[in-house]
């Protein structure tokens, strides 16, 4: 299952186990709900705000594509507007020339006000025909950015899955440490009862009883600490899954099984990461988008051809003789159709700078991809080294547990026959507890390291949800 499939899991999980547990969380947050590792990952994908925001980014980039596609559509607009004009008017005898009907007396100046009301309406059509390939380049660039956003969404899904898996495993690790300390404390209390019984009949010294009581007190302190750590680990998991406070989770210890990996061959894993990592693919797609931006910038030197058409009419109260109907439909209607060719000649270097800026963006994206590839190769190799080291620690700790058990049995046998001291028994028990804790820690560290390898190579979906 690829990284993109994790996003599909987030959308299709309504038909799987996780939604049922989600309904249980809402209905009865205090109930104990079983939760497996794949279920935890699915629930995290369903409820992650980071994945939700990445989805919104994809939606925005899809709108950018639609906007770029609409750039070649005709633009049609209708305009209607009233006008009101107030003006001063003067009589015709202003220059002293008598008019018919005027008296021959002194010359007078006639002054008055005129209010003219008018309405104009029009329809405008603009259709781009040739633009040197700007629209096509912008569409292609927007489509590539949308593809990159979808790939980023897939990588975000892997981030969410990795965090949920790591917190699940850490909670299991904390539970294992609690079990080790709890088992050790129970054994210490049983030993205290035996030593106390032997002391009561005079076969042991009071110092043995006191030493064992001190060992039990230390064990209780350790148990309280690991129980607190286990509660904090479960709290972190519950918060990542956005579960109500008080929800009790019954985790599946079988999740400590191996995460399947094809091999630990570093060159093969690095090559797989270069093929499968969606963040690397997204960056390569951004380089393609930047190249289309270069084409769009270069098209600024090309001529542009557009078709324009307009039709309109108007009415004015100044022309009272023709009436509103005559002005609007007989006298004032007008229309025009024309082609406009614009040939750029001098633009103060704007096109040249736009091309250079777009070429720099291509180079910058290419350098960032190379940097990410180097980092990915380093991360993959580091993850493999962590797996090898965790496996070595696990083998050594398991051997240490076996040796510590034998040493404890030998010291207890010597102590029972009086050939050893009680302090040797206490030391052997402490060594066994440390060895068991180291083994539990190494076992889950190995699982976390294998999860890291799957994450770094882009195979986390198959390793967690697809198994």
C-alpha cells in the first residue's frame, strides 16, 4: 500500500473497524475499548487536523486550476447607470444681439438652472484569441501545483500514521515496563515472606529482613514512576486520536511483532525511497510547474490578439422632443465589433526580469530537490543503523535476562544452604530487573526503528495498515 493509499484509508475507514470504536468513544468515553495498531492509525487519519488542513490546501489548488482554465473564456458584462447633471444656463442676448421678440431696450443677461436626467445601458464582450501561450502555460503550472499538493497530502498522511504508530508502540513499551516492575515487586514480596518466616524461627538475621524491605520500597518507587510514564504515554496517544478524556484503551500486545521490510540493504532502500517518497515526487512536480512559469514569462514578448464587442443605448431628458422610447430604440442605440492586436515593443525590461525570476525559481526548486534527496539518503541509512543497533541490543538484553535468571537461581540456592549472603541475592534480583527492563525497551525500540525505515522509504502504508 503506497502513501497515497493512506489517504484513501482515511476516507474509506467508515466501513472498517476504526469508526465503530470511534462511535464507542463518543457514546461511552469511560468504557474500555480495544484498539489495535492498524485501528489506531486509521482513527488518526480520520481525525487528524493536519490531514484536514492538507485537504483544504488541495481544494485551494484545485480552485487555482479552475481559475487558470477560465482565463480563456469570454468575458461578458452588462452595465446600467443613471446620471443626473445640474448646469447653469444663460440667455441668448448675452452678447447684446437682439433676438426675435426681444425688446429694444437695454441689454440684459438671462441666467437659469437646468437639470438633466439620463440613463445609459450597455453590453460588453471580450474574447482573448492569441496570447503567446500564457494561458496554456498557466494552466499547466496550476495543474502541476495541484498534483504536488495531492502528493503533500499523502506525505502528511504518512506523518500522521507514523506519529500514531510511534505513540501506540511507546504506550505498549510503557505497559511492558510496568509489567516488569510489577512482576519483580510481587517476587520481592514473596521473598520477604519467606525471609520473615525464617527469621521468625531464628534461621535468618534481622538485617536480611530489613534489606528486603528496603528493596521492596525501591521497587514501589520504580513501579510508581513507570506507571506514571505509562499513563502519560496513553494520554499522548489519546490526544493524537482526539479521544474524550477518561477513555480507557485496551492495546493489543501483538503489535510488537515485526514490521515487514524488504531488506536492510541501504542502496536498495535509498532507491526505493527516491521512487516512493511522495514529498520527493512533489518537489519534482514543482520543478515542472516552475518550468511552465518560465514559458508564461517568455510569452510576454508575444503579440496578443483579442476580439471585443459592445452594444448600448441611452436616454436623456435634455432631448424631450423624441421621448424615452424613441431615444432608447431609434436614436441612441450603438454597437461595435473589433479586433485588437497588441505587439509589445518596449516594456522597460519587465519581461526579461520575469523570465529571469522564473528561471531562478526553477534552479532553486532543483537545488532543494537535490538537498532533500541527500537528506533522505542520510535518513534512510540512519534508520537502518538504528535497526541494526536495536537488534543487537535486543539480542544482548535477552541473553542478559537468561544469564541474570541463572545467576539469581544460583545465589538463592547458595543462600538457602547458608553458603551465600542475602546481599548477593538482592544484587542478582536487581540485575534481573534491569535486564528484563532493557529487553522490553530494546524489543519496542526495534519495532520503532523498523517503523522509521518504512517511513523513510515511503512504505509505511503497507507496513501498518496493509498488513
